[in-house]
C-alpha cells in the first residue's frame, strides 16, 4: 500500500499517489492519470527544491494550519488542502479491509521497501521459518519468514512491489 492523498487546489480535488522509487530519494508522484518522477531536497535556508529530472522548482512553505498548507511555488502563493486516505489495492486483511490491526498468520514487512523475490504461491505448504519473500530496504536484503506452519491462503505482492509496514504480504492458515 502506498500513501494516497486527496488534494484540493483552486476548488478542484485531485487524487495524488506518492511512491518511493529508491532509497536515493526519487519519488513517483501520480496525479490522476499523469505520473512524475521527482526528487525533493532542502536548501541551506530550509526551503524545498523539487527537481523533475529536468528543472528545479523552488517551493517555500509559508504557513501550515491543520490540513491547509500555503506554499510559494516559483514566486506564486498557493493554498492547498490535503487529506491522507488509504488506497484499496492488493494489500488486504482477512476481513477485506486495508490497514488496521495485523491479521493472525499474516506476514508483514518490518520496514518500507521493495519486494525482490516471492518464494510461495497460494496453496503451498510452509513450515515455520521458511522464507516466503525477500524485502530490499536500505540497500539490504531481508528474508521474510513464516512465523507458523500452514497453507498459504493469500499472496498480495509480486516482485517489484513497494510496500510499507502495514501491508499484508502473505497469509498463512
């Protein structure tokens, strides 16, 4: 699951999805059906610079009040209202909802990262301690292991998936 936001700007509402591309700070930002690759950084004065791989865009946060942020973008003042929502995609709990408490028999990543290998399929029999997936995070490869023996009931990720700590990866019953 990735962060998803509802952003209201100039009386228009946009669905915005942000995914980390790598540990180097590159982000994929999707607004509606358009995607942008960007790298945010801060200058010495604490102002943000967002680079879209071709040009730098200076962004200054002028004011924050709850979920309303006033920004100065290229010298122009803009106010936007944002709300974080959960995206209903492949990561699901046994009840079919995203997020919330962890499901018994579920395997979750210990940190955000990228799945580089999935070693089980639905219907496979696993033993406690078997590696079910490999997570790349902070330039390290982490084996995600079954905490109990059983049958794989659900596999909600594939190689290349970006995951966070609340994402159910594999369900074993």
